[in-house]
């Protein structure tokens, strides 16, 4: 056993923390890995490009342009991050056989069979997202459209995705989180705010009227404050999202880039858990707006992880990542963000949360402040290194050399 880890184990034991137990528990925490970091959210069903307030910046070489390339890149990331994973797909990543094509409202489970084989071979479940952007009919409003034909098209898409999500759950044996997010809104002040939201509510009700196994498929709804081109009005606001999920019995999903910059998702987690049996998160890093920067081990990332762990309801929280950066090596971006969130979870699990709560309840705020600060310099890094060793992942920055070699051998030749 590594000497640094032995010393760290003894140090954390003084706080009543068993690092051996923490390592075992962290290994079982599943993080859903977003496929769209590897190809700049392009997908395989259209060359329309992304839209709806979504923007990937940068043109670093090596972007995946085929399903085979994207799968190979995901494999590389999985090898570099220790722990359990799920695969998170958008509907736009449907894979069609030669000469075949199905529009978004007609996609079928068979168009995702290669992804199911990929996931099953790696012991992963699959999460799913209807894709209400990057399509000619998504130039404006989708599920909130006043045009009956447009709205009906996107309702059919949602229903098709619900069936595919159930297919994923049945095939992999792992529950599927199906997340709905729409880019609907207006650049300038609208004349009617109520109408689009009423149509969105009706569309969601029509989608959810489709029978599905609620023990295997968890439908979530993701809100947003604004997007590029939607600066003045977003149909799927936080208030709409909260009201809808609680009244319909589905799961709220919070993306920490989808709120006002002065709001913190870490502060919202405890409130949402009081009113919802399940909670879903998209963890990202917002710089001034929903910019989806690579996750760093910053204060909000650590606070989100702390709230997940301290709640005692980690198994009720679906954790997924959501960022995309094309200005740096995409594999490195994927891996850095994933490992950083895993570190944040580890730090939270190495925190004596029960003891800190006791100090708070007893009004011993001086002691709480001092201990909260002192524990920041405890040797959690040695525990993380040991965790990586045991799970067969690179220790420290050694993974970067692996990524750079992959770039030289694979990515640069694309």
C-alpha cells in the first residue's frame, strides 16, 4: 500500500472517516457521460448544425465524425476515469444503415442498436435526450409552436424517444433517464408569454400520455434562463419546470449553467429533494452564461458534490455531465471534467458531514468555520491517487500523456 495513502488514511481516521469505505462507495457512483463532447454536438442524423442558443467554440483537430470514431473516443475516456459510468445520448446520434433515414418523429429503437451493443459490452446503462434542435423544424418554437403541424411533429418525436428510452432500459437492465429540454423562446419581448407555455404544457402532457414503465424510465424536464437568440423570453423557465414536474410526478433536472449567474444550484438541491423523490443534475461550468466550459474543481462543483453526499440520498440523484469545448483536445476536456467531478465527490465523502451538522445545530459556528477551512488542506489527493490505482486508472497527470499519444496516433489523422 502506498505510504502517502497510509498517512492520509490515518489523518482522516481522526475525523472518523474510513477511507477504505469511501473508496468502495465512490467506485459505485455512476456518472453519465455525455457523448456530445466528442463531436461538438453535431450528431449523425443531420448536417443542419446546432441551434437554439447552443454554441460550440473552437476548431481543435480530431473531432469525431462517425459513430465508430465517437465510440473509440468514448472508450479512451472510460479507460482514464475510475468508477462507474452511464452513456448519455441525444436522439440526433441515431445510426442509420446505408441508404436508410428516418426523420426525428419516426426514429425507432433499431436506429440505436449499435449504441446498445456498445453499452452492454461495457456494462453501462444509457440515458437519453430528445433533440429539439439542429433540425429545419426547430428554427423557432418546437413543443410550444403555434403551428399545429410543427408542434405535432415534435410531440411525435418525444413519444418516439420515450419508446427508445424504454428499449434502452430493457436491453441494458439499467434505468434510463430521458431528459426533455427545448430551445423555445424569443429574442425580444413577446406579446404573449402565457400561450407558448400553455402549448408546451399540452405537448408534454401528450408525450407523457404514452404508456411507459415508470420504474425503468425516469422522464426529467430541464429548465433554462435564456440562450443566444432567446434573451428576452424562455418558454421552459425554472418556474414552469418546477411547477410541471411536481404536478405531473416526473423528475426535475437542474443544469447549473441554466440559472442567473448569482444563483447556485448547490443551494437548490436540498429544497428540491424535500418535494421530489428523485432529482437529476447536469453538471457543467458556466462562465458569465450557459457556456458549458469544462468542469474544474472549483467552489460550486465542490458545493454541488457536497450537497449530493450530505443529503444522504445519493441514490436518488441522477448525475450527468454536460459541457462541450472544441478549443482544446476533446478527449482531454472530457477526461478532465469527469475526473474533476469524481474528485469533488471524493472530497465530499471524506467530509465529516454529521459532525459539521452537529456543530451547526449547537450554534458552534466558530468551530464549524475553522474546521470547514482546515479540512480543505487534508490529504484527499493521496486518497484519490489510491482510488485510481485500485481501479486501474492513471494516477495524477499521467493520463495526459496517454491522451497526447492518442492525438498523435489517431486524432491528428482524421
